[in-house]
C-alpha cells in the first residue's frame, strides 16, 4: 500500500512539475522562438501534443525508471539512447523526462540526450524524440564529439602592470582554473594563454575520446610583430560525471616547456586550479 501511495504521489508531483514548466517564462520564450521559426505552427502543435503525452501517458510509466539499470553503469554511444539499453523507444522518453523533471538518475552519456544538437538538454529534446519515434520525424542528431564546448570569452592582451588589481598568478605560470557543477557543465578559465598581440579572433575546438578532453586553441589573423598573454573562458556542456584528463594544445608553447595536461576527478561537483611553469616568450618574468 505504501508503495502504491508513493507511486501516486510521484505521478501527482510529475503533473505539477509539467504544469509549472508550461506556465513558466522560460517556456513562453520557447513558444515565441518556435512560432517565429519555419513551420512554427506545426511545431507548436506537436509541442502541445507532447505536453499531453507527458501529463497523461508518460507520467504513468515513471515508476519504470526505478527498475532500469543505473545510468552511471551504462554508457551508450547511440544518439537518442537515453537509458543506455542500445535501442531508441518510449523508455528513452520516460528516462529523459524523469531526469529533467522528476529528479531521476542522470543518463550515462548526456551528449546522447541532446538529440536536436542544440548544445543543451530540455523539453525540445523530448519533443524531438517523440516526433522521431511516433511521427516519422528526423533522426536524432547529437554533438559529433560527444561533448558540446565553446570559447565563451577572452581578454585583451595582458600587460601585468603591478597595481593593487594585478593578477595573482604571475606571467611565468600557465594555469587552468576549473569548476564542474555535477550536472554536466564544466567551466575552464585559462589564465595566461599565449597568442599574437593582435589576433583578429580566437577560438577553440573540443573533443572527448576515452576520457581524454582535448582543447585545441585556434588563432585567426595575428599579424603583429609581438606575442602576449590572454585569459580565456571555455565552457563544456553534456559532460557526465567521471574521471577525465584535460589537455590544452597551445600553438605558442615552446617545445621545452611542459604540456598543459592534467587529471581531474569530476564524479561530483568540484573546483580546482592546475598550473605549469613557462620559461619562454611570451611568458616572462
């Protein structure tokens, strides 16, 4: 009897969560974006069909989640295989809703849940899966590298003027300060990255293979006859908890200086700082 009451309570709370989501400002902005896109009315109708599907049908299957294998133990590389059973079906929709709205377990491979390749996981991924499974919609398309990363920001050329607001990390150190939120987002602040003094722009690519996160720095332009140090901020999404090695490929690193590579334990939310010494220009005393 207690188990039945707890399941009914779970279902009731699930309906409340869906109703709150549909009435939120965040959902209103999604509605506006859908209406302004090509075929917006058709997309919107599918979204409300999805809402009905969630509130009436899917929520009655939520208890199945508790009987599925722990997501941390199963890591599928099939786009759309949310629950890691190597197939794409209604259980993947159930698992994704449980994760997003019911406090359910995290999927073993978060990147395989971003089925519309938007760089995030939300109700639109649920809609996409329903459209694919039941309405002949397009196949799931997840980030090709297994993670979604981007260069969020970077400073101008640093001069290291010795004032009260000067950097606490000296220009002879090349450092990464990292923060992981435990939910899939890793923020990396690269302090004292070497580039040309006046690049047209900076960028980076991100790859994940066998636990190795590789960040490749890219410089466009850069025609000045000098180099200097910059601070960059990288953001990596869809990164499941786990043990990783992070390596940054720096175009201006001297071969005799060590590589910027280190291991991190991201099984839970964590922050830290890792530095390597630099002896050659543009790093200097």
